[in-house]
C-alpha cells in the first residue's frame, strides 16, 4: 500500500507561471451564493485549485529549467531561470512541434542529457499499474531541429518506458514491451539488448507487487562509463493471475488478468544482470538464496563501472544483506548484514518510484551513506568497503529523508523534526559525523518543508505547507535560508479560502497503554458552543504505509472535512502506534504480530480521550477511512462497537490473506505459520460485533485491494444477520476516480450517509 490513497479527494493542480499572474475563474468556478459555505460541488469544481511551479530541473549550481504554459497559445516553453530571477526562453513551444505536425507535443515530463545538449520528452502516456509509465519519448537537440521520436517504425504508440540518456549523452536506453533497447540520439540502428521479454519474463521493469511495495518501477541503470547496463529480470511464471471482471464495457463480460501474489503464495523470481550497451550476452549476478523467497530490493553501481551493490531482503523481510557483485563475472561477496526482530525497512531517496540512488557514494568511492534503524532510530551511516560503519547523525530522532550530499563541502543535508513528529525541517551535519546537526529551516516557519537542493548546495527549491495553508515555493540560499526568488504564492487560492467559515483547530496528544504519545488534530465548527454536545468523526488510516497528522495543507480532503465542520461536526484524526511517524523504531514496530489489535487499542483510546470532554456526544462517534483506513474502520466498528456508532469504509482489506505477499508478510509473517496474526488483523472474522451503521464502498476494478474481499465481507455480514449499506463503482480502481462525475458522486454519498446516520450539530 502507498500513501497516494490516504487522502484521495484531490483538488485540481495547475502549473503556475514563474511570474505569477491571476487566472480568471470560469463560470463553473464562480463561488456559490454564500462564499462562507462549502459544498461538494464547490470542492470538485476546480474553484480551489492550487498552483505548482511544475517540473524544475537543475542545470548547474544556480540555474534551473521549468515548463511554462504559453499564454493564450498551445504548448509550453522551456524556460531557463537563475536564482536571481532572470529568465529566458531556452526552447520555445514551437520547437516541440514534430515534423509534419501542427501542434506542439504535450510535455508530461522531461530530462536533460548530462551535457545539456539534448532533451528527452515524455508524452502520450498510458497507465501500467499505479501510474502512467508507458508512453512516447522524443529527443530534441537544443542546437536546433524538430524533435525525433524514439523506438523506430516497429514501436507501437505508448510502449516505451524509462528512457534515459547514456552518460555521454549520445545514446538512449529504454524498455519496450519487456525488453531493453539502446538507440543513438542522432538516429541509426537500434540495438536490442534482451530478446526474451514477455508477460512472464520482465526485463528492466517490474511486476505489480515489486512496484507497489518496494517502490520499484524503473528497472535498469547505465554504468558510469556508459558501456554497460545493469537491469532486473523477473520471472513471473508460477505467479497466479487474479481476474478482474469487467461487466459494463461490452455486451459480454470479460476478465482482466493481473499477476498478483497473495500472502503465502508464489512470488516472481528476480535476478540482476549486466549487458554491454552494444549488445551481447548478459552476465548474471550470483546472489545466493532462492530467488522466489528473497527480494532484490535495491541495485546501484558501486561508484565504478566494474561493481554493483545489491540489497537483498529475505522473504520475512527481517534480514538485509548488502552484496558487492563483480559486473563482469557476477561473483558476489557480502559487505553488510542487518537483522531486525520485526522487519527491515528500506530507506532511500527513491522519489516517486524514480531511479534515484539508494546508496550515496563519496566521490572517491571509498564509502557510501545509507539509512538504517540499527540503533533504534532512522539515521544516516557511513559504510566503507570493508563493511565498517560510522554513525553520522547521532541522537534520539529520525532522519526522514536525505536531501543532498555535498561532497565538496563535506555536508549531509537531511529532513528531520526531532521535537514535533507532525512537521519536517531541513538540517545539515558534517559528513564525517563531527559536530552537531544544524537546523537550516527558520524557527519562524512551522509546518512541513520539502527541499530540492541544487548540485553544490548553494541554493534549494523550498516548498512549504502548513495546516489549512496552501503551499508556497521559493528558491532559497543555503545555508542562510534567505529567499532568492519566490516561485509560487498561491495567493488566489488564499483569497478563495479566506471567506470560508472556519472553526478552531487543536493539536493534541494522547497517551498509549505502553507510555508512548500519539499525535492528533481536531477541527471544530465555526459556531462551536462549548455548552452543547457535538458528534465527532474520526479520519483514520492506522497502518505502516502512511500517517494522517502531518502539519500540511490537506487539499481536497481537508476541504471536505472543513465542509463537515460547517454542517456541525467535529472532525478528528490520530496516528496510532505502527504508523510511520518519526518517533523511532520501537514506535513503528509496535504492530509486530498485533497488526489489527494495536490500531483498535489506540484509536479507541483516542476516542475515549475526547469523550471525556464535556462537549463530545459519546453517542455520536463516527469513523471513516480509505484503503488501510477502510480496514481500520471495519476493525473499529466490529471490535469497538460501544464507541463507534457509524463507519464509512472505502476500499478496505477485509481479510489480510487476500492482500499481497510483500506488504502483508512483512507485518504478519506467513499465513502457514502465523495464522493467528492474520486472523486478528482481519475484520471479516469479527462481523458479529457490528452494532452500528456501516457503509462499505469499493471499486470493482481495484487491482490493488481486490473487490473480492468486499464480496466475502458481504457474505459474512449477511450470514451474521447484520444490516449495512454497500456501494460498488463498476471498473473503478483503488482511487475510485475514473469516469465522469465519480468523485462528486462518491463524496456526496459519504456526506449524505453521515448526515442520515450520524446527525450533525450541537445539542
């Protein structure tokens, strides 16, 4: 499971011009008669869209490029901007027009060659699993000429994946229909590197479960000298197909097979090979262990073109072995072994499933930096080629993410929040571990901060967000954090939010049974009267994939919650133990063998904590959640019925045996040996406890959490004589967003159900 579906209601996103100019609202976006009141129609209309600077790419220490829509025209210009604010059009939209075409390409993404002489443009994309990772790639010379489409005449539209320039910028490698190919930038013969690609032999990319749970999509890496390519190959034979059924798109229903390993079943077998970029045989890395019962979770070149690093997890995921492999012959030796009594988490900077390095090598190749929880906190460690480790970031706090390693200056930049787990800030410390970490984000800027640090750490793109406050983006100088240029202010959105009726927001903490502290927030109605009693709706997730209490702008889901407060609800959320809050290893491992029990304990404790307040109506406590939050909702409705009167469960896992191997076995073990843990984590076994009102919502085309589980839940509820309500959205996936009107329909449904079964307002 991934965090993308934690807050599924999204408001429209537009790319802001770098010189901000207000956008006139369309008639459909005009505010309602009462500008202080929200409706579902207003939330989904685009009226509250927020702006983003778009896809920025650093060119050098103080210069980056950005795509800027052509005012009143077609396409986008690629603009070069320096940190002082001076900007020039580097490639106008007219240059993105292919020969023989009349309109420019719709640029969805782009990358530069290392020498900045050529541009790779990604367009015409198509969905694979979670995202659109297939499409067309075009190469464009900065010097002039029209873009040239890659793939050759034999390539079908939208079939190329993960195209990347060679280090010399003269060739591009990509995946096409499960095989690897290399093509000269200037045109010429295309070299097919692998010839066995098929639905069950997957070269250079991944199957469903590797992508979803190990965050791997792009499955190949150029060697530093550009002579070789290292890649994953997955053998998916033996992985059973799960059949999604489409009943609506043709006269006769048809099935859509998805290779999906459910807990305890057969996985794909992964191996890693190295092939010459000119073609030839593949040298396979000789990593020990059964390839179907071990995962090759990360792979990088080891600061040379002759060696690879491979991170291997055993199936139970409580042991990680770091291998150094000879790229020519495949011989491998163990560099480092980590064990955990619960499970190992792989931490790196693979942003948005991209090909970023999981290990950060020093410039001389003598050692690398990686993240580990070996001392009880997620810290940065320096590991040399003998396997000797040195702690770089000592202290009782978690490193959330490595932002940059400044090899020239000798600094490690990272994001952390030692004092408040709901926020994040930029810090730096010496790479050699000497001295004390230094916070660079000003204390006057609370909230959640994200940084894209430039090549030599002189500047960074800084994105800041806080509760109910739209994000801003700017270029800051480091280490002073002075603003060099403002990119996005979202002033128009702020103006639209200002008239909305908003009540007080309170951050609070709740003790757990083992003496730890949970963070939570609650939103009160604007006309809150402490002498009355109000219903409380809990928004829950509750699993290790994400948390709900970040101090950040909540987008569409925050707006919907705000709308509910305007109707007279108090909305609250608490992160229980086991969620990925930066509170140390022990907090995150609390779910070991208690995957279902801990969240019931903690969320119930949070509800009881609020019920002690005189203004809470203890007979009107509700809960809702999506995905893992849908599962938590079921567990709370079935196992804490004396507390929760109404629940709305969207896309839940009702029976943990139905979910995938990597995620479920990480936290519960194997069904064959840990059946009690699976039983206690599966709401379907506790349906007899239902006493309140329950709504279950699911998309029948969900390839992540299968609709099968909800059908099994329906049978169990019917057999137990329990009344409930159910809404199925035909062919919608896990996000239930496909098709015109779907999002509006879904949130109107949730709102009406809540109004009918958990009446609003103070009494």
